[in-house]
C-alpha cells in the first residue's frame, strides 16, 4: 500500500465550540473556504456520521469535484472526513484542542492507494511528494479561512 500524510495546525482565537460550528457548517462552506467554489449537500439534517456532500475546488488550475463523507464525529473535539477518487482513498481528520487563548485546530490529511500497480507506485513515488506539498498549502489556507470566520464571530 502506497501513501502520503500531511499534518498541520493553527491556533484560533475562538472557543472550540465556535471553531466546530464553522468547521461543520456545510451550508456556508463555499463562503468560508476560499479554495472551495461549490458545495452540494447529498444528505439532509445535522452534521453527523453519514453526512455526505460534493465539494468542488480549483486544484492545479482545474476544477475538481469529490464526494466527501463524514465517518467520525466527537463534537466539538474531532471529526473525520473520507473520500475515494481514481483508486486513492483520502482521509482528513480535524482535531480541536482548547488552549488558553482559544483553540488549536489541527488537520491531518492522508492519501493512500490500496492496491497500486507498479506504474502507479513509481508515479506515486515521483509525484506524490509534490502533490502533498501543494496539498499542505491548500490545507493551511483552509485553516486560515476557518480561523478568520470563527474569530470574526467571537
């Protein structure tokens, strides 16, 4: 199994409950996240395990739409979102930890190919690290956007 992982974190001057509210507000995700152009909810009701949506982002100069699903929720401390695309399984974990000044918001993103061919392994080895560097930039921007919205509400 081939895979890559990126972990980043950011301090937010807002309570974990406020950060959680922003993080899980899928109705306004396209307004909150500057890298997201569109969100289409596929399930109704509150943010919970089983919630699904299609998220459209501009990546590498092209729009890409992925179907996301919530696979774990421990409000307001942790949530896991997963997606599958082109033979790659993606897992994103958000962790919210209270601090003296608000919240430490951490994001871990991993991508793995469960059964890669030899060509996919070689491609993954060469281009996977470059893709993860670009992914880290996108993740940092997402955390900045979430922080900005949470801090403006506090």
